[in-house]
């Protein structure tokens, strides 16, 4: 799979302030062995679910929702999804 950093924008307050957008950055992962929807589903079904969303045929992890300690676990999980584990 491949990863790139992208700019993101999302409504503030989970949609409660739709006219206010928060800009930020995220990691967009393009899987080669599975569809984005299948990857998202497998990530959410892990013993500790990894929450992400599908956008532009990629799986997106929003940096506003991550801690520094999450990055390694997400990388391992993405590698397992790509390898079919």
C-alpha cells in the first residue's frame, strides 16, 4: 500500500457547527490488495477498533483524532490488512 499526507477539512463539533470548518492534515492510504471499503471494515473490526473513513478511493486517518502512540499500531494494522492477515 502507499501513504500520503493530505489536507483535510471537517465541520466543527461533529457537524453541530456546519458553517465552521476545521482544517488539518491526514494520512491517506491506498491499498492494492483490498478495496478501501473492505480495508475500513477490517480496521474497524480489530480487537481495538481503528476508526477511519473512505475518501477519494483511499482510507483516511485524520490527524486530529490520533495520538503519537497510535501511528505504529495503525501502520501494523494496515500492513496486516494489505497482506490479508
